[in-house]
C-alpha cells in the first residue's frame, strides 16, 4: 500500500510520534528519563509499513520549547492532526500509527519499577486522548 505524504505531512507524523516519546521521557523519574526515551525510540524505529518508513527518522529542526508544557503544546495537537490526516488518506495506516505510538508509550514506561509513576500514567492518558480526538 502506498500513500502520498508531503514533507509537511511527514514532519507532522514524526513530531507527533517522537514528541510522544519525549513527553513520556519528561514525565518519567529523573534517573529513568534516558531509558524511557531509548525504549520509546526503539518502538518507533521498529514500526512497519508506510508509517514505519516515515518514523524511521526523528524530526529534524523541531524546537519543542523549554518546558514540558511547551512540548505538550506542540505534540498533543500534532497527534490529533496526524490521526486526522491518516484517516483521510489511509485509514489502515491511521490504525498502524495509533498502535505504534501506543506501543512506544508503553515501552517508555518499562524502565519504571512496577506501575508507571502517576505523572507517566497521566501523560499516557493525555497522549491517548489526543490520538482519540480525531
């Protein structure tokens, strides 16, 4: 299956997915932020299909801001925009994108001992809400 995505479309998808991993990393415990980012990144680069090809590279030149709130202001709307874009152009890839991001979010919580921290659980809820807003 082939979909035609503009450079801006690919940037939106990358910003959304890689930004979700960054949000999870920022919400993690101080010692596990790097591990959370690593686990989430591995999940994104393990994606398959057209979405896998797009997410194989992190977005270049994206400035997320200095706070988690700045990051969320860019990433959460990008997640919704990515879902809208994919639902219009390739509904089966919308499901692939959603699952890929959800796996990356789950993978980001792996370095935690036991249950994810309340901050990570809340960030995951916000990411899922943004995916579902489309």
